[in-house]
C-alpha cells in the first residue's frame, strides 16, 4: 500500500544507488545499493529488515547525508537528504554508539543538544523528562564510561529524542538490551507513534519489528525485495508458499482413510490424550496446502457427514517470509 | 550556544578532565617553584672578586717584587698593609716561585679595603689629581663605604692591567636570598636585555618549543582519529553541522590542550620575571599565542594524517617525522649559514692602491687572489678570534694587525692581543703610484698590472714578522699619525716603530728549540696621563688632518690634543646617555658624529664641545661601523647593513649632507673603507666587494669571488629546500622579537657584539609563511573530508 499523496511522505527515495570504490591503484567497484525506491509515510513506524551486507546502513547513511549517492535522489521531510534543514528534524541513534569518555550522561545530553542547535534552557527543560523516559534518572551524573551497553543505548535514544525531531532513525535500538529494556524501548516507540512522530527502524529482531512496525521493507544484496504491511508481505508471499492445515474430525482414522479425501502428504492419526487414545477422534495434518486444497478437503469431509471439531490454518510468519525472500535473493 | 562553540567547549572539558594535562601542569608548577627563589641583586660595592683580577699572576709577581723593595711605591705600600701570612708567602714566592692561591690574595686585598691607613700621599702622587679621589682623600669623616671605595681605587691604580677597574656596582645571582658565585661583571640594566632576548627565548624554546610540543603532539594525536569512530562520527554528522567547520572546531579544540599548558607556564614565568627579576615583560604573554600557533603547524599535519589513516599511532609517527624533517633542515641550514654566512663576512677593509686587504669575522686576514678569483687567507687560519685593524703603514709598506680572543659581551680581550706585522714593500710603492696616478688622470692602474710585478704573493708566510704584543686589554687599534693608537681601558698607547725595531727579542728554549718572544710594552707608549679614568665600552677615533683624538666613554665625549709627547685632555661634553652604552664615533670636519647604541646619532662640535644637532634621517638605529675619508667624507653603517654617507660641505646650504647612496649590496653591507683617493670600498653579501668612485655613482671595480662547493650547495640546494619547507622553528625569531622590550635600548655590551647576528628584519614573516602552510594543510583536510564517504 503506497501512499497516494506525497504530502504525507517523511522519506521519499527514488532509484537510489551507491557504489563504493576501494583501492587507488587497482580500484575495485562494490555496489552496496541498487535502484532502491521506497516511501515512508509521516507518523508511521517503518521497519527496515535485511541480513548483514544487505545495504540497510548504507541507505540510512544516504538519508543522513553521511554518504553521497552514486545515482538517484532521496528526500527526507521534504528536504534533500543530507541537507542541514533535513538533519535539523532528524533524531538519529547509530548502531554501536560510542560516547566520548570524558562525558557524564548529563553532559553528553547537553553536548548533543547543543549540536542540535538547542539552547541550554531548552535542554534543561527536557532533560528530566527524557532521563525518566529512558530510565536513567539518578544515573545521569555518572561517567558514561561506566555505563552498561544498555544504558548507553538508552542515553543514545534520549539524545535522539532531545530536540523533538519529526523523524527518528534508529539503527538497532534494542541491541544489547535485556527483555525489560526492549520492552521499555517499545513503549517509548509507541508513545512516539501516538505523538505522530515518524520512526525509521533498522533491526535484526524480526519479532520486535513485527510487534512495533506499521510497515516493513526487506532488503537483500543491495536491493529492495519487499515492502508493505506485515500482512501484505505474508499475503503476497502466501500464494507461492502455501501454509499447513490441521483439522480435528469426529471419526476414526480408518474411516477417514476409507474416504480417500486426503491430499498427497496428508497424515491422519488418532488424537492422543495423555496416553489415552480415543479411536473416535482423528487429527488430519497436511503440509503445503493451498486454500483451494483446504476447501476441497473440508467439502469432502462434510459431504461424508463428518463433524469438524477444530480447524487450524497455519500461515507463514514474518521470519519465514524474510527467510524465503532472502533465500530467493541469494539463489 | 552555537554548535561549533559547543565543540570547542567540549574540547576544553575533555582537556580539563585529562590526567595528562594535570601531570604536565604539576611539572610546570614544579619548575616555576624551583625557579622562583632564583633572582638577581645589585649592590654598590667595591669588594674584589677573583674575576676582577685580569692578570693575577702579574699582580702576585709585582707584590713579590715589592717584598724586596722593588716595584712602584704604591705596590710597596699595598704590600706593607697585607696580612703577615700573605707577606711571608710572597717572600717565599720571590725566592722559590711558589704558587700563591688567588683566593688568599683576594681575601687579603678585601681586608685592605677597610683599612684607614692605606692611602699615603707619596705612594699615590697622582691620586689627588682625580676629582673623585681628591674628595674622598680630603673627607676626614668617611663612612665605611666611602673608605672601601677610596681603597679600591688606590689598589686599581697600584696594579693597572692586573685588576679590572671597579664600577662600584656588583650584580649577584641569588637563590633564596643566598648569593651565588662571584658577582657578574655587568649591571642589571646590561643583563636584562640579554635575559629577555636570549635566556627567556632559550628556556621557552627548550621547555615549550621542544619538550612540551612533542608531549602535546602525542596527547592530541588521538583526537581526530577518535572523532572517526563509527558510532561517534555518524552521530556528529547527523547533526546540522558543516563537515569542514566540525573538523576545524575539533582541530582548534585540540589546540586548547596546548593553550592551557603554555598559558599556565608563561603566566607563571611572567610573574616570576616581574617579581623576582623586576622584568615585567608583556612579550612573555604574547608568546602564548605564538606557541599555540607553533603547535598548530604540527597539529595541522597530525590532523590531516588522522583524517586519512584514522590511526593515532600513525599520526604521532608521521608528525614526529615531519618535526624531525623541519628540525633537520633548519639545523643543516643553520650550520651552513653559521659557517658560510657569518664567520666569512668581511668586517674590515684596508685598500692600498687597487689591492684590497680584508679581515673577516672568523679572525682571518684575506688577500684578493685575482688568478683564482677568490679571497686568499693569509698568515694562519685562526678561527674564533677577532682581527684588530688591519692598518697599513703606506710609507714603510707594513701592514699591522692584531688578533684577540673574541668572547661576546666584552668578556674577552683582557689578555694581551697579539700584534703581527706583514712586510708589503711593493704596496707602499703602489700606494704612492696610485695616489699620483689618481691625481693626474683619475684612472688608477688595474689590479692585473699590480699582480704582474709581484714576485711573491702578498699572503706569503715569509712576509710575516712578529711584533711587540699589544697593550693589555686593547679593544681597538686606530690609524694615527704615521702609526697607530691602541685603545685600552688603561689609556691610549701609541705604537713607536723605532722602539719596536730596537727592542730586543726575548729568547727562550723549549725542547731544544729557540723561540723568540716579543717584548711587550716598550714599543707601545702610553700617551694619556695618569688621571685617565675611562671604562669600557670605549670608542675612540682620530680627527682627520690633526693629531687630535676624540673618545667616548662613561657617557662623555672628550677631545685629546697631542702636544708632541702626550695626548692632553681638552674639553668634554656629557652625552646624556647611560655610562655603559656602546658608542661608535667618527669625525667629519670638526663635527664628531656620536652614534650611541639604538639612539639617534648626535652631532657634536669638537671645538666648542656643544651638541649642534642629530642625524634624524638615521633615527634610533645602531651604527656598528664608521669610516672616515681624508677629504672629510664619512660613512656610517647601520647594524642591519644600511650604509649612509655624510659629506662635509661648508659652502653648501647645509654643512653636513647625509645620503644613503644607491649602491650594489645596499642593505647588506658588512664593512666599508675609503682609500687614499676618496673612493669608497664596500663589502657586502659576505665576501663581495665593490669600489665606488668619489661621487658614489659608478662602480669602478667589483670583486666577486667564485662560489666554493659548500656555498654552491647552500645556494642551490639547502637554502631553496629550506625556503619551500615549512619553518616552525622560525617562530622562535618572532618570539625573540616580542620579548625584546622596547624600553631596552641596549643591544650590545661591547662593540664587538655589534657583529653578532641580529634577529630577522621582518619578525612577522614566519607567521605568514607558516600560516600559509597551516591553511594549505587544513584546506586539504577539509577537501578530503568533504569528498570522503564515511
């Protein structure tokens, strides 16, 4: 589902490519990003997925102006990507964030706030709220070199939010966090979403993306392989890779076998109740069956007047979709 | 706060929280605390120190002779008042030549200073002729200080040449109030300029310019590479900052570390110098930005390397290599310049006909070798000495020159300088011929004609003959009448050629060889009276066309007229300058041009002994050399190589006409002399020499010696490489300039100091040249950063 009006776009990338040249005497060309086009709507949480080397960080660097594109254009918040005007409205949390060792949590927040053109008064007005939000209240005067990785990550998130940016670009925000910390980050992102902020999230943790993101893009080998809501992605990939189906039928396995309604690969077995088998109840399990096959099976069972007590249609997970897409790209 | 200011402020915080900074600060504090008790004090004293005894052996010999009733009455009077121990030791010395410790002599002489019965009218008959002594002798209620002064003056009179005349001032180096060593032979006013111009720059060069600079390079090397850590840099670049300005802010931030160190030490040094030495020199504070600038040169290299390789170790190594390269090139050039530009520079010329004879600062006598087109060294390649003269006796064809040990600040020259005579009879005839030819045709004979008639080279060692050594402490010899005058702190001595030739040479036998030693004093007759009381620095010059001599010393100008036997003191004038001022002096007609160090030359009518004007066109400059011509012309040479000519034209609108002629080498002149025909010989650019006609409009002859291989290498390899190479060490010259207190007029303690190299003429030039280098390095860094994918 692509937005129809460009007014609603927070990020608009068109045919973006980046090629690295390595070496001086014998330069080697290494294409990192090829013809990537994507749009991120204002106010949505957008997830960028992909294996290592897929080009995710390259894309983020191009959006921030850290890299110069070889080809194509990118706009962020209606400004050319990398322009000062665009960067004023972006909050960025880099992967493996390192704070200068001489800072305390508080002085680091002030330093990055000043770099974001905030006055000390503006920073002072926001600092308590943010330290509360990222659960660093009471620890803000400690030297950052004594912070755990999770604390540094949360401090990084605080500095990214400090100047109340319209767009947050978060590169692996939950990296190094314990489950509690991840949950806190998710809560923060939810709050941001409620306040209409756009979040561009790059993460390896698919379950997290599934929980937080409105839309997802999957990249592999420098190309965009899929984009949309999670449902759209699964649906668009379900036709090709059908899911499994499980049915509990009020009939013995023999009876079902006699009907010859099972598709190839289908299994019928007696339902096991903790060592006690009820011969009048059977479970049918069929792998890789499309919707038409399921319909035919249900019709045949009902025609034989068998009662279907339960039916479970297992669809592919985001992880399966991701694995399938990446696998297909590599092959 | 502006983002870039925030980067600078962050660098300040980073520096303040760095342990290395506090360790260095503690080091500076320790140095300042150790330095603080070191001070100098000046006292009025006439006590004798061992450094006052310029010839202790002679003094002991004279005292030993006094034991047998020989020597002057004053010496015998001193001997009789010495303590008994020393008296018996001196008696032993007369018999056995036993050595007497100088310390014992000094202690015994100092005891004499407090005795009320030292003065005897018969022993010191001339004492009453000196105003200062007369007052002290007649004062019956002398206080101990006055008694000490009187007795010291009497001892000085008793042993002329063996003891330095007391100035009455002693400068001590003290540590925590305790006096250190013997008193220094300078006043504080003389020392201060050298502390400011030499000692402070040296301390700063060593402490800040070398040690602290290397520490700072090591400490600040990681700052730029650290900025490039992935997690750090990308966050910075995501902020609304310009890459170039972010880099420049980081670069300047690195300089804050150095600023804190340098500022702390130099502010401490400023207060130390002010409180303990009384030198409140704001130039010390100006050195803070200069040292930061000096560091910026190295840090611009470190920053560029850090940008390319992102590795602090490579930064340190390559910056150290750059430092080493600059240092090596600077040292090589400095050595080359020291050997090729300083010592070989011609410092005096005597022109006989068409033959130039010169002396250089290396202490060598030079003759022009036309066949090889070079200067030929004659009569021994003596280094490290100063040539007195040379002076040509054109009638006899004898060249006189002295050699004295050259030690800056007037510390040398207390020994008896050697006098050499070179027999050049053919030049005597040439000189006469040249003079006659000039009068007839104004076309002097060419040098080639002269050389054809030579049978022996002028520099042939067989021409050299020993001559009686010059009087003790001779600082200068002047052409006077048919001979020359020796200027010494004990008086003016005239050289009597007749006596010299009659004087028997002393023969001694060493290892079976007979050596001839010249007798010292018979040939040099003291022409001044016993009331001579002039101390160094002394300047003297003859009055052209007369036998009179003018002399400047102790802040006064005095004229002496010759009565056939003695130079009699005539009128004098107070020059209104400090007594220790180095002066150059020349007479143009009846006007003496007195050129005090770093002051406007004064014009004094030597008949009336009145100041009649000043040479404002020259201004407050130091004139280091003068030359006078028989026709009344005078040449003045400024210390920075600018030549002025002053002509005496009583018929003109202004009797004295001052011009800076447009000569080849103007601004780089090292010496000049007029010849008998009034032509001006000008030495410039180390070894080049031009002969200018009387009007100074046409160069009649030029002597351009061929380049030697070292000179060729210097001109075409070392110097060009140095010029294109960045020169961080040249900042030292700017530092010396800002430390030079404009209130300090003194630039020399002795006249010989005026030949020492001066600071560069444009002290700010190193800032421009190094500033361009920094700008190039930073521009390259910004361009790389702009182009770089990070």
